[in-house]
C-alpha cells in the first residue's frame, strides 16, 4: 500500500470511530431535553436541541469521512487507538460546551469548554456563573458529563456496542485504563458500568433519604441525591449550588458522600475482585495499601498541624472540615465544605502543603480518580526497597521481587521506570503550572494549590479559578486537566502522530 | 445484570470497610483534637 493511501486510511479510521463516539455521547442529550420538558424549561430544552443537532451532524459527517476506511476492514493499531481516545475527548468537549454557552451562564465559549473539560476529567472546577439558578436540564447535563467522564467515554461506547469491535482494547487503553476484568474488553466495559450503576442506585437512595430528613422536598432531594452521587462516585466535585456540599449543613450527608467518593476512587478491578468473593484483596492490594497509608498519614498530619493553629474548636469540627477536605483532595473529588479563601487564610502553609501532596498522589489507577495514582506510588516505593535489598544482598543471589495487584505480579525494572516517568510528567507540569500562576501574580502557595488541583483532577479551589483569571491560565488548565486524565501517554502519542504526519508531508513536498 | 450472593456480600463488605475507615479517622480526630 502506498504511503499516501495508508495515511488516508489512518485518518479515515480515526474519523470513523470518533464520529461513532460523538454520535453516541451526543445522543445522551436526550436526557437533559426530557428533564427540561418535565420541569417546563423551554429555553434550556431548545439549547439542547440545537446542541444535539449540531453534534449529530458532526458525528454523521465524521462517520461518512471514515466509512471507506472502515469498510476496507483495516486494523486499529495502537497509534490509532491512542489518537481516537485523545481526539474524541477534544471534539466532545467543544460539542458538549454548546448548551453551556447558550444558557448564558458562562462569559465566553472558553469558559464553557473549561467547565466541560472539568466535568469530563472529573476535576470539578467551575467557571459557570450563578449555579444556584441553573436550569434542571443544564444541571442534569453537568453531572451526567462528570459521571460519564469518570467511567470514560470510550468505556461507555464499548458498553453500548452490540458486538465487539476490532482494536477496542487499544482505544480503552488510550483512555487511561488498562485493567481487564474479564478477557474481552467489551465485557470489561460492561462490568465497569455495572459496578457504577449498582452504586448509583444505592448511593442515590441513601442521599435521597437523608436529603428529605434535612428538609428538602422529595423531588429536590432526589435530584440533589442524584447529582451529589454522580459527583462523588466519579470523584468529580460538581454540586448544584455555589456553596458546594456546605449547602446541606449535614454531617450525615457529608459522611455518606465521603464513603461514596472513597469507594469511587478505588480500582474497578478491586471492586470486581471483591464482588467475586476475593475479600482479602482489599488488604493485599498494593494500591489500597498505598491509598490507606498515604491518606491516613495525611489526615493525621493535617489534624496535628491545624490543631496547633487552633483553627477548629473541637474534634467534630476537625473531622468535618479537615478529614473531609483531605480525603476529598486525596480521592481527587474536590467537594469542599469550607470557603475557598479559608484554605489560604486559615490552613497555613503546612495544611496547604499536605493538600498539594495528596492532590498530586490521587486515587487508584483504572478508577474514576485522577493524580499520579497510588499504584505508581506503591510500585516506585517497592522498587526503592527492592534496590536497597539488592545492594545489601550477596552478588550471587537472584531473587524475583513481586507485588500484589489483583494477582501476584513480578516487579520489573521497566514497570518501575514507566511509573516513575508518569510521576515525573505530573511533577514537571506541576512546576510549569505553578510558575505560570506566580507569573500572573498569585502567591506561590495559591498557585501551587490550584495547579495541583488541576493536574490531579481534584477541583478544590483556593480562589484562583474565577472567570476573570487570565485566558492563558484557563487554556493551560484545560490542557492540564486533559493531560492528567488521559495520563499523558495518549496525548503525547497524538502529538507525536500529528507531528510525524506533518514532518513526512513537509519532506515529501520538499522532495518534489 | 445478574444478582448473586457474592455480589451482595461484596457490596456490603465494601460499604462496611469504607465506614470503618471513616470511623477510624474520626477516632484519630478525637484523639488529636481533644
């Protein structure tokens, strides 16, 4: 096959699958349309009809462009899988931002894209204005996006597919997930959604009952329960009110949300193993060991640090404000039950530093959480111990080092290296993001806190993320959320793919 | 979606584990902030 033909082939294939993903996700706009009709919100309904129509047209066009490549039964290679996953997130962000912009609750289309990327990546930072008066349709859309984003767009599409498609696993990996619950990827995707839907029912019911107990009317309590569940499980952090989780003034509501986001931040593989009767997995798994160790130490240090500052008067207040926020940061949820500026004014440098560290670590791999993940922290830590042991042992001894993650696995140097590289990528972008914040005049602690929240897909804010922040920071934050969620690799592969194509084209032009 | 005893027990186990962890952190808060 000629080079040009192969290139057209690749573009067609990528276009076909992106069109497919766009079509399926855009068809979900039917849910906010129905919600708007039920609540007699005609303008939001029109916003969603317009957005849905635009998305459907673009989806169909992309499929038509790629139809010939698909019919030729060409294989989806790794580069295609990564490019499909990475590009579909960009296309969907732009399309899903249309109803935000049409609603008039954002100052610009950039702000709308920021909020959609924040939702998809389960970050939870908000530039949308006047959240308390948002229509039910738009609120439903915001929380749906974060719920879908948590599980992954590709995972959703694979779940809805009638039959297995070739190269599906490559797209699945391209979205930052790598665990196989069952031997085929479509089955894995369905199990991921099964786990989420089961908890959706349990969590929404629990929050609905508590909502009614604290005085919300049944319909409002149900909607709030649904939204808060979707945000908690997806470790998103969106809430239907400006005051976030503080709005409910309920320790019970906060505790149930806390339990949901802890469970949401765990690996889907771990949930599946426990549901298969392997209960010991929760203590044996390197990821849960890592998460419980780092989160426990962080909570203790934050409690000790803030007790010294006398910020909170008693243990109940300490539990509600410190433990909740540290766990919210560590699981990368981003629910906050104190005002943004209280972090800067009351928590002190020590408290802020603890929050920055836990936000960067994040939750589990193959979960809804962000950050560089407990699994990588555990692997690098074990790798360090392995190296020390090797140094101390006899030169002749040959020992295989293992770690447990769903099953016993060999701790190989390549795995330690790839884990360390991803951690380095996060730290490099964290440094750049913090530098950018300080360049625009924010104090270093605020810039570091906000950027750790962005890179780790957390969503807690110290007051930097507001509509009047510089556009360059908004764009950099959007890119960072995207990079953080797809764990760099897919985006780098996409950039490499594009640059490779451009380079080859330039060389060909110069040759002729 | 099939419902099995293992699944139900698994969900109950996870909920209890999360509650116990939150409880442990509450005890830690009481110990440190009293």
